C-alpha cells in the first residue's frame, strides 16, 4: 500500500477552531488498507476467530502410584505432584475427573526389593500396575487409563531394557518382556498401552500379541519420537529410575535429528500404533508439527517433568505469571499439532480453562 502526502501548501481546517488549521495529513490512495486488528478488538471477537482452542479434554494427567495405604509423598523436584498409594490415588482421581480431565497416564513406583536385572515384576499379574488399573476402572469406568510399557521402573540398573555383560541393551530380548508386560496391562483393563522404551519392533510385536490374545480393542500410544533429553530428571526422581550406569543414548533419539523422527513414526504406524507420541514437547515443537503434517494418526505430546519444574520454579520466585505461561505453553503445543498433551499442569490448566469467559 502507498500513501501520498498532501502538498505542503494544502491545509485542513480545524472544525473546532476555524481560525486555525491542522497539520498536513497523509491522504490514502484508493487501495484499501489491510487491518487485521479489526478481528482483535474484543475478547468475544478474538474467541470467534481463534484458530486453536485448548480444552481440558485435550489433556492427559500423569500420576504416580506406590505400594502401601494412606500414603502421599510430595515430589520435591515437581512441586504440586506426589506419589500416592492406591487408596489415596483414587481420592485424587475423583477430583481429576471432576475438573473435566478424561484420561490419566499411570506410572508405578516399584520398591527396590521387587527390582531385578530383567524387570520380572513388570509382567506380574498381581503387581502394582494391574491392581491399580483394575481399581481405577472399577471406580471410574469412563476414565481412560494409559499404562507405561518399559522396564526402567522395574530394573536394578534403571535402563529400559535387558542389559548384557558388556552393558549393551539387548533389543529383541527386551521386546519379548515388553510384550508380556503389555499383555498383562491389557488383561487388567488398560485402555491404551504406551511403549516408551524405544526398542526396535516393539509396537508390531505388542500389536500382534494383543490381537492374538483377543485384546484387539486395546490401543497403542507409541512413544515414537522419544529423545535422549536432559528434561527428564525430575521424573526419574519421582520413580527412582535413573540409570545406574551410562545413559540412554543408544536407544533414545539424538536431539539433533528431525528426519529420523518421521522414520520412527512411520515404522510405528506400519506396525499398528494408534497414536504417535513426541517427548519432550517444548523443545520439539517442530517434530510435533512434522508428524501431524505427514501422518494420518493423532499426535500426542509429553510436556515433561523438566519443563514443568522450570515453570514452577520461576513462578515460585514471582518471575512469571504461572497461569498465563502454562496456558500459552499448552496452546503452543496444540497449535503445533498435538491432539493430546500429557502434562503435570493438567489439573490446574483444566481449572483455569473453566474460569475463562
């Protein structure tokens, strides 16, 4: 658009004081002025033209269950989060469902005495997870339950797979155990099993086993692009599952890689995944966008513990507006393409969304 200034000799009469004149003005051409601000001038109008809408139904709330009775243990590195015995977890889920959240992700805190080198407790049909799933589904049949399929909570070494004498993670041997774990969870009533281990071929093996056992309705939320990230520290504190040697870079993805994420996602899609996961979320919005644009499956994002802890720490110092930051962050993840967001902010976010006009 161009504008043409009026000749300096051209003056405009001041309607208030005819004796004086106004300063020369810019005269617009016939070309209309584009004014996007017209659609921002009121809260009602902004809501009507919003391209992305965040709701409580987009959120999945991760919870931590532990053995015992009447126990609630705060997690110091995750303010506002805690580990709970099953009875106290059921109390909390009444509130969770009450604010409009329709799904939880269940993570177990396994006692050291029940851990071994091969994660045997992971597929114990009388273990903590199947007991918790049965109790949750009995009390809240409409609440979707996602269960974690991985060995790190159950192994003495803290890795997601079986380790050989040289310290290498054995892929195929691990997949066998993961398949047993998924079958146990499905039998307990899990709506989705969620393999988070990043072993090759585990989605296909789990899908075949579930179908063969008659659990064809049990979904698979695949952690397709799970990066070897520094953002997981507080979560490992919560489960006491940090690796006892080395790191997880031989099986989790390199943060430098983007195309590899699509490769992993397409493999999981071909093997029977129902939903694709990107973890973490905040530093990987481009990956969320890529999977959403190039696949036909729903995409989930995990707003992980380190991302949560940073917001809580800054809010406690009074440096940020926690509510505004959380809602903007979650909206950004959804705008990037996430259909579902696993987040420890879920309960607060659901309440804040209710309070919005």
